[in-house]
């Protein structure tokens, strides 16, 4: 098929690769413009732009698709389908309606649960047992369109980083299957019940809240790994916790109760196993404590 592809982060790359490998004609790749990144704040192209250029594909980086000129440029491509995966820009009606078969979206949740920007993180934070990936026919509403196909998986104790890439690979496979025969995957309306919204992650949510149960704190840690990272402060410095065990013990919430950095929570405690100081590489907690003691009895706010 003659396709346009629209995506930005690493999550979208497997779908782009799969479309090219399946022999589809990807005539244009839309992605968000390069953004400042890392300490030097150097303008860095998105993961999709980098991969598209490696594949020799034409890349477009409009700031918006609301302008008539941008919409006309898109319509002039005369594509059969536009494939969308975490693009990050709103598609106006003129763009949604331009392709012969509309726009198909790869979405990382079991819709209508977790519509919106951060479905993977929200599913982990909520303690969901399962999630999945869907191919959805896009319409003007926020992730409200009918669904063509679904793959479901267990969340277990996965981090956002691991779960995102699993869903990305599954979504790529599912999209290729759907495009093989659109007629074999008819649209099914989403149910009216069970709608939840996956709001964008606010930085304030990443500070560890030890008044919660240890189970909820451990979910915070997994939800914000690898980025932006869940953290606590000690002596004015932030410590990012990347992994932790739940320990069946008790103490005042936020208190370090032993020499292994076990931190009491509202119920039970967590023991960080992988931790990172500002400007340092991640390391096992035992290695950290050999260089920087955080004594038992310390109360973390």
C-alpha cells in the first residue's frame, strides 16, 4: 500500500521498520521537529527521524498540521492509509480524511481504558494486571475511534521501558497483519463503559511518596523507569530509584530502618536495589552505600 507514517519516539520505530520490511511504499514520514536534548541542549532529531533517514525515506517535521498549506501538502501525497504511532500532534479533520482508508493508530492500552498521552505509565501506576496494544481507526476524539485489532499481554513486574518496547513490537506485528487485509479486520466501536484517561506525567508525581503502601511505591519506581525516574532527596541531593524490592516490615513512613537503605512506607517497606545519584551512573545500592552512607534512622521527607 502507499502509506504515510507519523510517529516520534522509540515506540514508533518498530512499526516503521515493519511497514518497510513488509514491502509497503512509505512515501513520507512525519515526525516532530528536533528538540534540545542532553546536557548540551543540542538539537536532536527524534528516534523516528533518525531511523527514517537511515532507511532513505522522505522526512517532514511540521510544527503543526492546522495550517491549510500543511494539510494540502499531506493530501497531495494521495496515500491509501496514514499510520500513526505516538506522533504527538493533533490531526485535524482534513488530515484524518485525506487518505483513502483514513488513519490507523497504534495505541498502547486496552481502549477505552487509558486514552491519552501516558497509557503505559498509568497502567503500571494503577496496578493493572494486563494491558495491550490496539490498531484503532482514528477520528477527531481523543483515542475514541473504533478498534480493528487487539493484542493483550500481562504487565507483571515490568518497567515502563520494558513494557513500552514489548508493546511496540506487538503493535508493529498487528499493524502489518491489519494492512494485509483491511476487510478481515472490521471496525468495532469502543464500549461506553470503562473509559479512563492517561494524563501526561507531571514532574511532581515522580517524587516517591512513602506514605503510600510499599506496593504503590514500587509501582511508582517501575512506572518512571527509565525516565523521568522516581526519586527521593537526601541532604539536598536527588537519588533516582530504578528498582526496588518490597520488604514485609514496618516503621514510620519515610524512615530508613536498616543499613541496607530499607525505607518504611505506609504499609511495609521498600529496599532499593538499583539507584542513581545526580550526574553518576546507576549502581547497585550496596555500591552506593559504600561511598555515601545514608544511616538508619534518617527520615526522608
